[in-house]
């Protein structure tokens, strides 16, 4: 290689290197998920066994937590557009600390509901602020480097899943003490996140203009292609939420314990950490955003079908975990296709200056779908139907969502 060629390679590498802000936001997602997943995978068992809630109520509480998070993302996104990401992220971290501490001490239904609402609303503040800024910075990086924005968003997903890999393992260790200890440890993680971001987040993001508080929602509600994307993404999120509702039920049926659950979560996270970037690179060269999402939704539907087909056999023990593991693998591969593509699609559909609002609305609509769907799923699992029926019904949701995807990219 000549000196001129080497110089060009170095300059190219410098152009494609992520900015300090992007690196901070990606590490933010890692830290968020470590604290979050140290608690959430074990919440349904705690509510059902330690507190004694009925199945439908457990499903409703989990759906309420998701709705208070995803459902209110539109608020956090609009606030981030108006005031910038720093105050919104810091406020969200403070509320998450309070919510986890409260959940650790909650023993009555009203107290549990209050704590999960606070936990969800905290994420409704910081997550859309972080996600919309990552998407905005990814578009800028794409324009400057010529790379694909989906690769940056895939890296963001990898960081989140690395946190989701570490979190359940940490939570499983802490549960050897009790659920309260896991909650307080999760709160401790967010104390560190709050301190770090108070120090490192810039007061103002360069190039980001604040917008009027009013006027954006009306245009959003008229944007049919964006609303179609929201509904399809909501179907995906409802399916993904079964990691916390249907999967624990299946693991408990097969083994008589939820101990293997942490390992299945670890399997999912490990797959994303090791395979997300290669999958995104391969798909990005071959599939448009719509086709990527469609393929992912069909893989997720296949994951539910695997359990539905195996359920009548009544396998138990280690053999009984095979369908559950197949479900986790197919759901995770589907997620690798759906999540980065959906996030990459939003900037093309959003109104100028309203990326936070549109990023938040994507999750708000899907959160409403999860709220309704989770309560229905909890009732379905408790209804005493033939064992394959609930899983077949769940398979139909992402399969039907393929037809909701917008026909045009922009």
C-alpha cells in the first residue's frame, strides 16, 4: 500500500468513526438495560407467587408498565424536541431510581401499580430522548460517511442487548437474597447513570434546534404511512412482551421452576450481541426496510408456532425447554430484523424538527397495543383452552402485522 493510499484509508476511518455523543448514547443504552433487566424478567413470578395476583392481573400490570413507558413516549419525545435531551434524560433517571426503590417495598396491588407506573414513566422520559438523538445522529453519520444508518442503530441495539444479557444474570444472583435486593441494585445502577450523565451530557446538542410545543401532533395523526408503521411495530412489541408473560408460563410448565428463564434471556441477548451487526450488514445489502421488517415479523410468528406444535406432546424437563429455546431464537432473530429497520424508517416519515415526537409516538401506539394485548394474553393463558391455542393465537399477531406495513418507504 502506498503512503497516499494509507492516508486515504486513515481519513476514511476518521470520517466513519462515531462521534463522542453517539458513543455516549450507545453506552447509555447499555447501562439502562443492565439496571432494567436485573428486575423485570422476574417481576411476573414475584407478582404471582409472592404477592398472589391472579394471572389476568399480572398480565394487566405488565401491560400497564409497558403502556406507562411506551404509551407515554410521545410525551418524552415532544419534551426532548422542545427542551433538548439533557434535562429529560436526567429527570427520567431520577424517577427510575425512585420507582425501583418503591417496587422493592411494594406489597399491595395499589402500591405495585404505582411503582410500575413510575418506572414506566421514567423510561418514557429518557428513552425517546436518547433514541431520537441516536437516530438523528445516525442520519448525519450516514450523510457524512456514506455508511448505512441501520448499522449505527444496530450497534445501539447490540449495546441494549448486552445490558439485557448482563441484567438477568445479575438479577438471578440477587434473587438469592430477595426481590427487594434486586430492585435496590437496579436503582443503584441508575444512580450511577444519573451521576455520569449529569457530568458528560452536553448542555445543548450542536445543530439541534428547539421547536414549538404545539402543532406537531395534528400532522402526525394525518400521516397514514407512519401510523401504519406504528401498528406493525406494536404487533412486534406485543409479541416481544411474551418473553415476560407467555415464556415464564411455558418454562414453569416444562421444568416446574423459572430458574432456566435467566438462561433463556441470556441466550437471546447473546444472539443479538454476537449476530446483530453481521445480520444487519447482510440484510442491509439485500433487503429494503419494509422487506426486512416483514421477514422479521414472519420469523417471530414461526417462533410461536414452534411452541404451539410441541405443546400437545407435553414434553417436560430438559426436552421441554427445547420449544421454548426455539421460540427465543426465532423471536430474537426476528427482532434483529424488525427493530433497527423500524427506527431507521422513522426519520424518513417524520416532520422536520419533530423526530423526538415521532420516535415517541412509535412507542406510544405500540404501548397501547401491548396494554390491551397483554391483558388479553393473560386471560388466554388462564382460560383452560387446548395447550396449542394460545400460542397459535399469538403467532397470528405478527403474521397479520406484515399486511400493515407501509407500501412505500417515504
